């Protein structure tokens, strides 16, 4: 907020304090701020993903595990909490970055995956150094933890209720695992968290594979932006774009306009070429 440097009061000088965001006389209609144009690439929505929600469980469980069972002065505490936090936060950052960079999204999700792998080793080390048992993957205890989502769906009183595990609040989701994650035995807590880490890693591996496939098929943000621009220019005959821009040819296979692409692999990696905007249905190309 800026005030007029004069002897008169701000109101007398024509300045109005807009610190009250509920003031209906505000010059900016809040509804205008919500009228955003459609994004070229979707982003956000991470709070409803199973990977983020599982990572949240892991972060919370690790925080309370370290608080109760480890010396607060130990460097391990900081390392475990930071690894758990990184696993969660990088999923969120990657989701937001998806709007403008598929490569950044991929990199951040990979960082989340690597952080959880580091945390997995910390929990395994905790059990091994204290001669505590680690549950086998096919043990009844591990199977019971992994079965929580399936048990939740099966035990609902109303079968027609569409509520899924991802629809629950963090507190409600925690309650489903509290039997293990709040146990007095540190071995039970550690093993249950290990099960959750394996589940999160499985989900992130699938997410990474899907992101890679989408990048290969649809290209990155720059390529999609160029394709959309070409489509808009074709719709608007009055478009007075830079006349030096290369004119896109038509696809020799299907006749659609072509868009600039960048080779991601092979002997021509890094070089540009014309690719059909109908990809992946049409794989026509043309040298630049």
C-alpha cells in the first residue's frame, strides 16, 4: 500500500486503504481473478493422488517415529525427516511445474522417488543395527498393512458409497494405519512405514513411466505451445505474426499442418524437424 507524502490524511488525498480484502468497493473484482484462461498443460491436483497422500503418511509417521525413538541430537533424525519431507514436497512441486515444463516435473518426481529410497534404507538400518526383525514382503503383518485400501473399500457399510481412500482427510487416512504407526514397539512402526514406502515407490514408478510416455508421444511444453500457436494462426487469418517465422508445411501422409519438434534420441538428438500435429495417430515427418 502507498500513501501520499502530504500533510493531509490519506483519505483526503484520495488514497484508500485496501488492506480489508473483503471490502466490496475494491477496484479488483475477485471473480475476475478466477476467470483464468484454459491452460495448455494441466497441473496441480496432487493432493488427490495416492502417491502424495501415501507420502504424507510416511512423512508424519517418520516425524513421530524420530521424535519418540531417536535421540533428537542425532544427525540421523534430521536426515530421515528431511528425506521424508523431500519425498512429499517434490511430488507437489513437480505437479505444479507440469504447467510449463514436463522435464522439470519428471526430475522432481524422480527426486521424490530417490528421497523415499534413502528413507527406506534408514528404516532398514534402524532395524538391523538393533537386531530387530524386518517383515518379509509376504509375511502376514506386511500383507495386512498393504491390504488397508482393499479392506477399507470392503468394510464400508454402504456399498453404493463412491468414497475412496483418496477422498478421506489426512486424519481419517492416518486413523486407518494408527494401529501400526502409533504402536509402542518401534519395530512395528518401522516395518509398517517400510510397507508404506514400498507402496509409494510403486506408485511413483508408475507415475514416472506415464510421464515419460506422455513426453515421448506429445512432446514437451515448448513443442505443445508451438503446435497450439500454429493451430490458432490457422483459425485466425488476420494473425500478423513475425513474417520471418518458418511456414509450417503440410504432412505428406495425412495433409495436416506440421509443428516444430526436437529429436530426443538417435543420431540427430537435439536437432529440430517438422512433425505432424496429428501425432501419434500420424507419424509423418519432414526435414526442417
